[in-house]
């Protein structure tokens, strides 16, 4: 093997060793959800089949800057940071919708909750739409959620209820887990406000 061949072999070997070392030192990604998984260990004992108003959840929309797997954190007054290795386990709009459904199933007297888009012919008494305008946390600081939500009769164009919720919760520590827990708390509080409105509407309807 001539000098050039030896030199090329050494270069390729060095590049391979660097690649192997880089792979060995790559930080593993961690994945988060807005649901307290421990709460799933005790199934909720809700209403029996067919009881309560039929609720449709969605559409639930989020800002485009959250349409990515990396978790957004507030890094400054006008700056957001995205950590490559701290990620949502599923698209965030899907996760928020799932969390809303789980909370509303516990907070409203119904076992009939459908997620948009539901099949044609699905009975819906109240449709809840949610537009999230801000949703992020600050490690060691607070989590913030701003969402405009409305409740309609299915097919109706005029909202029965329409509000904007400004919610926050302390993160309690610099870890991503505590920040996600605080973000989960804001979604739970949003669900509580929506559930209160639905219960009031259902009570008025049943009193007629």
C-alpha cells in the first residue's frame, strides 16, 4: 500500500472513531406527557352509560411555534428555547386534547365525550373549541397558559359561552419534569373552568 493509501486509511479510521465516540456520548432523549400517569392506576368511577350531556372536544389549536417535538421554555422576555433532548411524547395539540378529555370526564356528569373530528351522526349537545395562544414554562419559574375557548350547540354559529383564560402555576424546581407538571396543572385548571360552564348550561337546560 502506497503512502497515499495509508494516509486515506488513517483519515477514514479517525473519522470512524470520532463518529463512534460521538454516538457513545449522545444524550438520550426524555419524553413527557401532560397526564399524571399515576392517576390512571385508579380508574375513575363515573356515570353509567348514556348519562349526562354529550360533549364534543375540539378543534383544539396551538401556535405554530409549538408544532414540534421539543419542549418550549421561556429563556427571556422575548426569547424561547427548545431543548433537543427534552421532548413531548406525542404532538402537543393531541396531548392537550387528551388531557382535556381526561379531566372533563372526571369533572362533568357524563360518560359521552367525543374528540373532533367525530363521525357523522354522533350526538353532541355541547361542542368545546379551544384556541391556545401561549403555552410554555420557565424552569424554576412558572408555567403559563392563555387560551380562548367557546361552547356551542353542535352546528350552532353563536357561542353559548366564550371566554379567555389566563392561567399560571409555579414550576417548583429547575427540572423539566416539574415544569411539565406545572403546565399540566394549568391544563387541569382550564378544564375546571370549562367543566363549570358546561355544568351550568346543563343545569339550565334540565330546568326548562
